[in-house]
C-alpha cells in the first residue's frame, strides 16, 4: 500500500466545539444536508418506456482528421473504428506520433484497452473527461490506447457492456491474426503486452471484461495486467464508507442506488453477480486466472470499502495485487486534480512491463 502527501482532509470538523460521536455526526449531517434528487444529480430524466434522456452537456472531442494527421506539434492522433455493427459499438484508437525506432525496427508498443466512466448510463469515448487521460496515457506511457464505445444502461442492462468488453478483446485478437488488420495495430502494437484499464464504472467493466478474457482463447494476444482506477461495486448491506459518505458531493447514496437500479436487470438486487465480485457467478472461478492487478482508491470515496474487499478477494485467489490507497481524496479526484493524475501515471509506468 502507498500513500500520497497529505493535504487538508475533506469534511474535517476539528474546529467544531460540539461533542463528536458517529450518532451525533450523522444527526447533524441529516439536519444540514437537503434531500438529494438522484435524477437531478445524475442529470437524467426517466422516460415512460424505461429509457432515459441524458441532460448533461458534455464537450465532445472528434477523432483526428486526415488533414490534422500531418500537422506538426501533435503528440497523439486518433481514429474511430467499428467494433460490432449490429450493436453499434466502436473503438477509438490513440497512437503516439513519436515512436522509438532504430535503423531497422520501430518499437512495438503495449496496448491499453480502456473503458470510460459514466455510471454505466452516460458518456461515450469522445467525451472530454476520458479523451484527455487517454491521450496522456498514450503519449506519456508510449502505448496504443483502445477506448471502447460500449452500450449504455438502462437501454442495455448489465451484462451487455461486459459482452461488449469481450467483443473488444476478440476484435483485438482478430486484428493480430489478420494480415490486413487495423494498420496502426499491425505496424506498432505489441499484442503480447495487453492491459485492460478503466476508471470508476469503467474499472468495473474492466474487471468483468478481464474475467471473460482469461476464459477465452485470445492468442496471440496476452493479457499482462488489469488496472482498476477507483472501481465501482455494490452490495445489499451498506459498508462503513458508504454510510460515512452517504451525502458525498460526487456520488451520494441516492445516486448510487439509482445507478445500480438502472444498470442491473429488472428486479435484481445490489448483490447481483454483475456488480458484486464476491457473488458466485459463471466467471467466479476465473478470478484465480487473472494476471497482475493494479487498484487505485481514495479514503474519501464511498466505494472505498468495496475496493478494499476486492483486494482481499484477489489475494485469497493468489492474484498478484498492487494497491495504492491515498488517505485524502474523493471519487475521480484525479480527473480534476492534475497532481493526482500525474501520480496515477507514475503508478502505471511502474506497472506496465
């Protein structure tokens, strides 16, 4: 375990002269925090047919155009490639413009298959929140990043997105075997060094995609590691961190409950196998087959305890785990704090072989 330099802890009540007990703190919190509308917090509206209207205005980043490809100063170029036409899924590929080489060979770069955040219900690969870190992973780590544009809930309930993740891994295998496969991968990718990475609910997708992948024949692709940046999991019984941060500014309890309800199959409870890694499933026995796993978390995250439960689960199955939990921070703080993002980049540089 490692820890970042300490900063001012969010929600510090040292200046309060009132007696502090868990019961008293909870009572004062209830008094001060107004009721939270989860639909308003998630910026969605429920439609009569069970679908949702996504109300958030998100800046979108298009792929690099042919004209832009030749412009000087670009560190990363991108392209969108179809994944499954029937499911309307696709991938965005990020490639660094400066690739190490010598007189005879161009370096082969590791592959990072990436899954974006968005509570299973929002965003796409072209949203600015995930486009920026993907570009940095590509340029700073010198890696080919493949960001998967998967189907969203509630229109496509879990495990649909995990099936999309498996599709992406099989697509990658096909590119490796096809002499006429995707050129950027054929020319620059090292298929023997493939990593699966995700943030928040994207990390959840990364975990379950990895469980699918280790049970499939994906040769010559080799899964070298799984990177879970603040993964999201659920359970029927609330954990200590979920109770402590039930009024969290990023993912308060009502928003978490709604996310879970919209993502899971109709009538399923939060202990469903698609969101609780401790629940036995068809893929549970694949846990012991996982390669090295890197897990990142923050003490101020409501999901902290579930992330630590996953660490213990992996260790029990003899999976090599590197875990970095920082005492201060909150869910997805590294998406708004450049210093935390740089710290994550440092962890990735150490983890990638």
